[in-house]
């Protein structure tokens, strides 16, 4: 299956609200009323196969985003433009553009009548090299994996075990270390 989508992601009220909201006066959260909507375009090629007790899906995708909305810290008030001392505003900005190219594998299998396993792995290259600030121009390979096991203990009781792994994640303002 081949699919294409074009979407507009509008900023929410929290991202637009120019009134500072915070319990910490040294780092108030403040929206940016000048944000533009994000434009997102994506193409995805998917293969899916079903058997009696298993499903397998593989996707390859490309996403392009323009006017990317990102959170960032700045000493400049985004509403008034005034620079302040000892205050860092947690706010939002239209960064520039980015793209992602990657693959995802999804599998599900029913091993016995009482055990069902499912999982997914996603690996993608993220490139944020199209912004106006050279310090924010980042790119890198990202990886995530999820696994779940459903066990039917009795006819009326089911237990679930979940696992998740996030590899190193590349973001505009830096890198987030791997998490289990």
C-alpha cells in the first residue's frame, strides 16, 4: 500500500497563550502568539501479511515538516521582545523545516490460546538542518522498540506486561540519552 498525506498542525492554546504561567518565577512558561501552523507532508509504503496466528507489517516512510513548532528556553520575552536577567522563558518557536526518513516493523503473534505477543521497532533518520540558528541544526539516527504480552489468566482475568526502549533521540536543541 502506498499513501500520501498533507496536514496542517495548528498551535494549541497553551503554545499561543502570551500570559506567563508557572510556579517557578525564574522559568515561566509563556506562549508565543506569533506562531504559524506547521505544514506536514508524508509518503509511506507499507507491506502487510496475515497468517492464522500472526500478523507482520513493514513500512518505509518519509516526512517533511515546514514551520516546525519546538519548545525552547530563551532570556528574551517572546511577547515583548525584552531581554531579562535571571529569567529563562520556556516558550515555543517556529524553527524552520525538518525531515524524517525511516522504517517500522510491527509484529503480532498468538502463541497459545492464552498468550498473545505484539511488538514494534522504529528506526529513522531525523534532520533539523534547515533552521536559521546554526546551533540548533542537528541530525541523527533514532530508534524505539515496544513489546507487550497479554496473558489470559482465567476466562475473566487478563494480565499485560509492557516493555519500551527509546534509543538516543536527536532533537533540535540537542540529544536525549537512551531510556529503557
